[in-house]
C-alpha cells in the first residue's frame, strides 16, 4: 500500500526519502504503558494498519512491533502480568521486527546497567544500556538530531529519563549520536532509539523502520 499524501508523507518526501510501502500485515504497538496513541497516529499517518497489542493473539498477527517508552521495570512487570514474555520471545526469535524507544530499548537490550536486580532483559539487541544515565525527570531535554539515514533535516526528539547506549556489538549500526554517544541504532530489521520521536511527531524514524521491513525481509532475528 502506498503512503497517502499527507502532511507526514510530505515531510518524508521533503527529506528526500522514498516513500516506504506500508506492510500489508498489521504493525502492533505494545499497549501496556507509554505513548501508544502517538505511535499509532504516526503509523496510521504513514498508511499502516497499526493496532494496540495487549495479548498474544493480537501479537500473533503483527508483522512488526513498536515498543514504546515508559518505565522498563514497570513494563517488565506488565509483560509478565499480561503473559506476554514467552509470546514476545517466540515472535522476535521468529523474525518479528521491533522499533523500540527508550524503555523499549532497555527491555530488548542484552545488558542493562543500573537496572533492578533480576530486571527482565530480552537480550535481542546487542547493546549495553545504562538506565537514567542523564539523571531524573528534570534532566529531560529536547534535541535536534542529525540522522543521515532519514535526510539532511535534523529530527527534533525528546529525551525523557533516557538511557545511554554504553557499547554496541559488531552487528549494530549506529545511525545517530548525541554528545558522541549512540542514540539511534539498527540491528537487522530492529531500530532502537533512546529517545521519543513520537512526542515531537516527526514520522521519519517510523518511516525508516517501515522501509527496513520491506528492504530486509527476514533479517530481524537476533544474532546472539
Ligand atoms: N528511565 C526509564 C527506564 O528505566 C525509561 C524512560 C523512558 O522510557 N522515557 O525504563
């Protein structure tokens, strides 16, 4: 399905990025915590059949999944309470591609520093992340990031009690840095961000994720 001509589509074109063709299967947004509505709105604006996911059945029909930010320790508890840990592990091992933001990136990382003892880490992304590395809520900030993969116009995003990415594995591609630290990375078809693009509403990172689904079919499985 082609992206309809819309304000968000125009922004993608203005950045010189070819329109992604939206996947015909639904794209889920894990709807346990965080900016679910904002992610759904951006995906809908890009022509995607985007749906909230709270059950294994809802997950099973999705071609890809957005895991929003929030609080990784709380999200981990909710994933357990909603019996989603095993279905998520199975789906990701089977090639489900994930777009993760902030707490979502923490959840999928291989190593979490400053996590709670025994904090759930799916170990999908070959990253070491440090929770709350910039400080608490008052240390949250907005920034205009250079992300060459989405065009020359900087992307305005919000860092909210964000983690830092302390190190990345060899299969991880760094797409953007802030203060010389990676903040947007790609591993196979997974796209992981330490910030929130949905708050400022720029659709280009979601569009990049969708393009990756088409361009790199089946490459989203974990490497380790
Ligand atoms: N500090 C949060 C955590 O540890 C993440 C914050 C966010 O997702 N905005 O999970």
